């Protein structure tokens, strides 16, 4: 488990078909430890997750169930996601407890709607730290740059591009991604470069 930024940790699971890491994140915020899109933990990592403690598990989209059920069993934390994606996640065996929607707040995060890849895609903005945590709306690949997933796995490409374009209105310095490598500084410029290529 790697500490990317103060109190923000990631662990990874390499996806051979995609050629990059899938990321789980743990945010150790005072009073509310948050796990986002947990990937299968490697040796000893579930112990670290349990030791740090998790108060809530947030899923960014219907395809990021990943190891959420396992983290829920170990920590007792509820799983939250956007209502538009809950049915699909439950069909995949996801034990979703409650809905969460844009405008809601969880710990230091504000929930941001970024639909397009799926109708219920959401991201999490920590305004004070100028930090955005995303699932599938953008991918950190190749390292240091951003791209979209292939069009064949996107529900509505035009809607996704509009969602990503809207992120330019946020003051973002660090971007943590569900897939690929994070951008810890200058993320706003990387988002603009991606949007300029649309």
C-alpha cells in the first residue's frame, strides 16, 4: 500500500488485458475513513485496510464493485453508489447498502456527477485540497497523461465528453484515478489537454 498524498493511500491490481494498474484508494480522514473502488488486495494489504479502519465504501460506477464486498465483510462498512448503477452492481453480486448522488457530501468529499461511461458514474472532489478522485470517466494512461476508455465500453460518448469538459471548471491540482497512474500535480492542465483533443 502506497501513500500517494498525506493520508491518502492506494493499492493496485494489474490488469493484463488493459496493460495498466487498477487502483483502490483509502482516505484516512479524521472521523471518516473512506475506501473508494477497492481492488483485490495483495498479501497483507487487507490487514492494513482493516487496521486503518473503513467507515464507508464508495463506488464510482457499476463496474467498480471489484473487492468491495470483501472489504465490507472485514470492516463492516456500508457500500454506497449512485442509484442509476445500483441494479447492475447488484446483478453482479454487489451488496450495495445505500444510494449516493451528486451534491451529497461524504467526509471531506463532495459527490460530482460525471455520467457517460455509465449513467451513474460519479467522482469525489476534495475542494480544500484541490483533489479529484475518479473511477472510469478518465484513465491515467500512459503515465502522466489522460485518456478515455474505448468507445465500445462507453454508454454515451458525447455525454462523457461533456462531463469531462465540465471538470475543467473545478480547481484541480491532483487527480487520483481508478485505472492507470495518478497525476499528483498539474492535473488541471492534463484534463485540458485531454478535452482539447476531443
